[in-house]
């Protein structure tokens, strides 16, 4: 009985890690395609980060959160969401030198 419980627990843990790992790779590919569709080159993107939260599911938030930093706005963080198979921009934080966020979708955002 103990062995079956341990095996089942290991299976759940391994399955969870696999789900997140494969999901991150899939969403990274979709993010790259989304940014290319918007006209961006790989050289314009400084960094991307995809995160998953199981707790977000419990709290009714988006379980996938994507952060993008562009080279020309290193102090601005663009947040994207992955929901129902598509990527969308969810918000912007940080600052730019002239208070213009050039990568806002569908157009630049002025603050």
C-alpha cells in the first residue's frame, strides 16, 4: 500500500513538472510567433520569461504569465497572457525615458 502511494505521488510530481516544462516551451514558441507577427525581430527583444502558477488556477488568475523586455526600453516590462491558445498583451510596468511605451498593443501608449 505504501509503495503504491509513493509511486502515485511520484507520478503526480513528475507529471506536473512535465506539464510546466512542455507548456513553457510551447508558449515560448507561440510568443515568438506573436512577436514576429507584430513585426519584431529577435534582435529587438532583450528577454522573455514564461512562468506558470498552479496557485493562480485556484485563485482564478491566468496560470501562464509572460514577461517581455525590449532592447530600446530596458526599464519597461511588458506583460503578456496566454489564454485559450492565444497570446495577448496584458499590461506594462516600469518606465521609459520619454514616457512613451512603443511596444504597446495595438499602438504606442503615452503616459
